[in-house]
């Protein structure tokens, strides 16, 4: 019986030792996780400092190019409108010229 009790006590002592080691390992792992989290946060902050100015710069370039494209589109639209007006005017002049030719041909007898 004493042997069984001694064996159980030894097992409890061993289990307590293993438990202490696990607790130490858990604490070490928690510290490692905390350090990794801090490291990641630092890296993230650095990335934000680098990336944000690039994003702002790219956005400003995009806005500038959009404004330039809008201005060019408006200019081309005005030119198109002017060309359509010129075309309509020329068609009217052609019609008038055709009518005058027809009138002259009628007077000449052709």
C-alpha cells in the first residue's frame, strides 16, 4: 500500500512539475505573441506612413488627369458642335447654289 501511495505521490509531483513547466511555456508563448503583435503593429504603422502618401499622390494625379480629360472632352464637344454648324451652313449654301443653278439653267434654256 505504501508503495502505491509513494507511486501516486511521485506521479503527482511529476504532474505538478510538468504543470509548472507548461505554465512557464505558456507565459513565454504569451510574451512571444505580445512581441510579435507589437512588431506587426510597428510594421503596419510604417507601411501606413509609406503607403498613404503614395495613395494621396496617385489620387491627386488621377483627379488631375480626370480634369484634363474632362477639359479635352469639352473642347472636342465644342469643336464637334462648330463643325456641325458649319456643315449645316454649307448644306444651306449648296442648296441655295443648286437653286440658283437651276434658275440660271431655266433662264438659259437648258
